[in-house]
C-alpha cells in the first residue's frame, strides 16, 4: 500500500515498511481478556488510514481468531490500500487457549499455513515466521520446511521469531534468515546485546514485539490499574507487573514525560522512538484494541529522538534499575 509515513528497508526482503506495524495479539482475545471484534477491525482500518503499511499476527492468537478478524477487516480493500500481512506458525494451544505446544513437524506446519491462508483470505502471505523453536524436531528441519514454502510461492518471505544468535547462525547455513521477531523495549533490552548486531551483520530485518512492555511504558499504567486487571489478563501474573519491578518500571515511564512534552507527543511514542534508534532494528510491532489507542502512538512513526534525549533515558534506566540489558547503543 502507499503511505505518507517514513519507511525503512526490511532487511534484504525488498519490502519497505513503516517504523510501526499494528500487532494483533490482543485482537485474538483469550489471554488479554474479552475483546470486541468490531473495535479490532476499526483499529486496523484506522491504522491503515493513518499510514501504517503492515500488520503482524500469528495462528495461535486466539486460536486463529486474530487472523480471522484481520481477514474480515482487509476483505474488499483495493490493492493500493492493503497492508503487508505477516503471520507465524508452530504453536498450538488447547480450546481454552492453554497448554501451548511447539510443533515444527513438516506436515503440521504446512497444514497450519493452509489454515492461515484461509482465515486471512489471501493466496500468499507476505511473511511467514516460525513462532518459537520447536520441541519436536530440530531447527534444521522446520527451517527447511519454511524455505520449501517460500520456494513453492505460498509465502513471499520467511523468518524466525524468539530465536537467539546461535540458532540464527544454524539456520543461516541452510538458507538466509530474512527476518527476526524478538522482544525488545526499554525494560527488556537483552536483544540489543548480541542479536541485533548479528542481524545487522547478516542483513536480517528485525521487527520487535512488546516495545511498550505490554503497557508499562505508556505513561498511563499505575499500580491500581494493574490490581484491577481481570484474572484472565496474562499481565497480572507477569513479574514485571509485580512488586519492586513494577515500581521501577513505572518510575522509568514517569521519567519519559519531560521528553514527551519537549516533542509534543506521548510517552508511548517516546518509548517506541527509543527502540527505533537502535542500530539493527527495523521497526516495532504495536498493539491496539481501538482507534484511540492507535492515535496514542502514531507520532512515533516519524519521531526522531536526539542524542540528549537518549542520554536522559539511559540515565533513567540506570537510576531506576528497571529491566535488563544495555542502556546505550
């Protein structure tokens, strides 16, 4: 699709993507509590209208429900308004969304892809990634399957998600790892240590997930809000949302407010722009459950933090003790 927003080369894929992509995990419902499909579709369409040119999902999000919502939201859009669609396979949950199993067996992955194609209502998927390392077959086996799917034209590009630099190197000896999807945020910074440099060296595009750490870096989270979350919201049981870690994370988010005021933007956009400043990172995946949430971070698609901003943030990370990993590029 055409976009007025700045774009970046996505590794060696030939795709030019906006620095923000809409993430559809929460749109599957289930682990995030109830979600209204109409609100999800409105968020997708609003993101597209705002210039976002790609969307990320996975077969396991809501046991296929997220993909189905995306398929409905994009149905009927003209070619010049259709965003790139990225999805992932290799995880299966029970009907209640529990007890995940990581399956990389060839026939299973091929069937998963066929199911994703039907739900998304497309003939070819722009990017297909292995969601996590498999528990049932070696990396070499499932990566060979993804390369087969690309050769057959069922997917245009293939990549990995949640794999470390050692696993990336093993896969690269078989066929180029076009993309990687790791976690990365001001709080969860480990990816910056070895993985981003590996990807930069090998021409692997990187789209990170949870760049706002599931809402902790929005500037609107509070201990009271966490306490009021429904029991089926996975964040309630996350260590980053509890005790001293929660306090440190909220202090870090508070320290971003002067930078947001300086640029006339939101704390969320500052958190995202910080990610975009790291060498080797192409773009961030940002969740939205309504058009209003899209408006809360869309500025980050163009926002550039200066050296002074980045130094203030690095010192805040060190002072608060929030998270782990490098504080400076």
